[in-house]
C-alpha cells in the first residue's frame, strides 16, 4: 500500500509540473526497472506518464531493449502491446500487426517454452480472425515447433484455438500432430478429430492442465451438437 | 498420496544410492548444493531455476520418505498455526510500525485464518477487536487503517469481513451501514470505477472491495453498480487475464477481483471467459503452485487469487447452455439439454478421476448419478447469495491436488504460519491466502459450496479439512450466511 500512495503522490506532483515532468518521470521508472524490471506499480506509473504527459517517441525502442536483456520479461511484452496500440506515433494495432507478428515469432523460435510471445502473438489478432487464420507465418511457426517435438504445448494450444475458428490445416500440419499421438489409430480424419487429438496429446503432455484439456475437448463436442 | 506429481517434477533427481544404515535407522544426508544455472540465461530464467531447485529438493525429499512421515508432512499443523495467529492477534494492540495503516487487514488475515481452522476466538479478545474496528470507523463513513485515519476502501473491506467473520449481533451491529453506503457513493467515479480513498487511485481492487462490501451489507444498488462492468472490461488484457488498470499487465490478484466483481453485478458474461480461463489455468506451473503473472515466480498467496478465480469460473457456463444455474425456475430448463449435460458431466467426472487425480484408486470410481442439476439452487436475483450454491460442473479446472501439495509442503511452516515460497518468511497475509487457497482446493469438486468433500479431494489426512468459504467474498460460509440474514431487509 505504501508504494501505491507514493505513486499517487508522484502523479499529483507531475500533473502540477506539466509536460516537462515527462522525461523525469520516465527516467525515474527506468531506474526502478534496472533493479526490478517487472515492478507492477512502476509500469502502471510509466503508462500513466505516457498517456498524460507524453514521451512516446522512444518507448518501442525501450521495450525492445528490455526484451533484448530478458525476452521472458512479460511486463515488457505487455508494454510493447500498450505502445503499439496507443502510441500516437505508430498508427495503431492494424498498422503494426505485420511487423509485430515477425517480432513475436522470432522470439518464439529463440525460446519455444516462452509463454510471453505466444500470448502476444494471439493478442495481435485481437479477434480479427481473418488475418489470423490466413497468416501462414503463424502456421509455419506452429509446424516448426511440432516438428521439433519438444515444448510444443503452446503450438498445439494455438492450433486448437485456430481450429475453433474453422482453420483448415494442411496435410503437413495434420501429419505433425498425428505423429505426436502415442496410440496408433491411423490418419486423423475430420478436423474435429484433429482437435480431439490435440486435446488428448495435451492431456498427456501437459498433465497439470489435464482437466482443462478434457474440458476443451468436451466443449468441442458441445459446439458440434449446436 | 499425490506422489505422481512430485515424482514427475522434472527437477526431482534420481534416488540417492543407499548408504549403509547405522543402527537406529537411516540417517538423512544433507542435500547436495544445487548446480549453478546454465550460462546465457536471463534474470527470469535464473530466478525460476533457483525456485525450481528449492521446490524440487522439497518434493524429492518428500518422495523418499516412508509413508508415515509423508502423512505427517502433509498434515495441516493446526495447533501451531493457531498459536502463531492468536499471538499475532493479541499483539495487534501495540502498533506494528510501518503496517500501522493496515491493522484492519491484519485483523482480517488472522481472524479469517482462525475461522478457516475452525478455531473460535476468546470473548475478551473478540470484544477488543470489535472495539478497535469501531474506532477505525470514520464519522462520515468507511473504515480507515487506524483510529483517526482517513477511510479507505481496502480497510473497509478488511474491517467488514473481519466483523462478519467474528459474527454475532454485537459485531454485526457495530457496522454503520448507512455511513458505509455514503462512503462508497463518495468513492464512486463518473467513469464507473471506484477510488481507493479520497484522491486515490481508481483500479479493479477498489471496485472489488467496494462491491463486495456493498453486497455483504446488502446495500448494493444500481448507482454503485453502474458502469463498473465497463471499467473492468477495459482491464481485461490481450493475454486474457485482468489488470489493475487499463493497459497494465494481467495479474492474479486483479483477475480475482475483476471476476468476482463482474459476477456480483451480474455482468460476467461480458468478459471474454474463454481467454480468461486459458490465461488463469496456465498460471499453475511445474512447482504445482500458482504464479501471479506470466513468467513470474510461484507464490503461495496466488493459491487463493488464481485458484479462487478458477473456482469461480467452474461455476459459470461460458457457452450459455442452461444447466441449472441461470434460470429462475427448473421448469424452464430444456430437458434434452439437461439429459445431455448430465451424461457428459458423468463422463467428465470419470475422465477426471482417471487422468487428473493421482490419488484415486481405480477400484473406487465415484459414480455421479441422479439429478444434481435440479438440486442446485437457482439464481433468484441476489447474485452473491446464490452463487456459492451453483454446482461446479465436471471437476476442477485447475489441478487441485497439486496445488494442495505446494501449499502443504512448500508454503506451510511446521512451526506455524505459511509463506510465499521456500526461502521466504511467514506472515499473516500468506497464512490467510494459503489457507484460503487450501479450502478452495478441498471444496473444488464439491457439488455444493459446503457439501463435504470426498476423501480423495483432500490431500493429506481428512482432518486437514478446513471450513468452506463464500468464494466471492472470502469469508467462511456459515458466517456469511449469518451476516446475510442479519442484513436482509
């Protein structure tokens, strides 16, 4: 609570001092991030500063720098999303989506188990499913991971989401999924079989979430009935 | 025994070679020093590695204990917790230094923990707490951190929950409801959210504390609820979880607060529940406990924030299939849907028993039969009162036995109290939320919020069973019900 009160006081002071306070406040949070790059209150304050006082010009670079230092820093990924959607200098999510997909996939390829870029990638589509469904870079990325046969739970989960949006996978993807199954039950048939396959593979490979994958599977059959 | 998870924990090393036993039994060798983290790793990876080593050591050690010792290790150390908590409560009288502004919180953490353990508080102590909290009440409404301090939503929540947990007419009638109502209205913002205190921040936690208090005191009206949903919706992030403010990172504490609030104001369907569920279930990591955010470290307190969010989500029906929770009367339930849901739930229960619960012996499959849906209470308007009576369909979304294992083996201190993680010190906050998380786990597959769990839903001896809570307010259910009656009408 103490941190909250201080932060609020800083806001009050900064508001009084006007736009010149922007660079000083941004520098203040930067110093905090040197010690604790994920400090929740400091990130909240930084976002407030940008929106109230400006200073957006270097923010995307700053995110890139933090991610250089620690690509697992989810706060930096979150800030990146904030910048690409809100910065008056960048044109918004639609304009930025293409380059950001590349950025996220590059991060995924570097560390398959890093959940941050996977969620970021999903966040980029922002319910505009057409672009998401037709983006072959996303499909290839998933395929690459499946073929590596390790750390593939996010790839499978992403494919499961895509299948839920009526994604039609090519044969290569279908084969890659089938090859991860342990039981020999022949070719994957329809897409709902494929989705069910994914759920069973995940229930096996990701036992912590076995109930969740079973539940996803049951949702598939309910959706099919409707 | 949930050894399945412990043994599969990837840092559980191979069993040590058997040393020659001296007379008098096996000696415990000190564990070898952990290997250094691999080169070229980031801060996140190194910190995570360190925690995994610590936790892995605990689980490996546990795995090779004889059964009697394992049983003991999994026991809730009631007496020691009660002693730790009671001493803390008595020690509240003198100031706690930097926590001086948070005495109502400490009250709540301790009183709630004792209530979960089923331990009554002696009458004299109870009286002095009621007295103290009364003096924290501001003349114009709300509770501050201490006598004479400005009122604050968080301390109001803590004070009200404490008084409800103490129960009895003296405690409950000490709450000046009209004044609390005034205070809430003052904190309400045109945008829909609430400020924590006069001139304070607007965030999801403020919304939750306000709405939760309004609900328990039966003063939740349209004015207070107006546009709260809009604000919380704007706090659901691209990741699926909920942040404190729009733009901030998805976070377990705020996710619980946001979700609970939306349920209380009957607007939960506005959230993207699929994405929310997907985010929250992935917060349970290899250590078996929950983390607060993606790529952050496990922490015992998230057993409640994240585990509790899962428990709430289980009671909802994201696809809008009417399975007994939403309609005013059972007559309006489509009987074909009812039959379908009955069957799939039975299958799901069986699947869950086989695949998810390591403790279950194949010979004691639990058969669900009969019209469970029909026996659920319907939601007749008071979102809070009947919510806890909704049936959780199909077992727990999260891994309940794994979480219990983390709480009991990694967070619990045998000498009393609970901590964030190994290497941290115990405190009342973590004691409160680890115990709250534990009860959430124990009742996570119960048909009703207070129906006794089955033996295999409770990790450790069945005597570990805690009191059930109201999952939206985190107060012991029987106390909530007493208060609900008291404040009705």
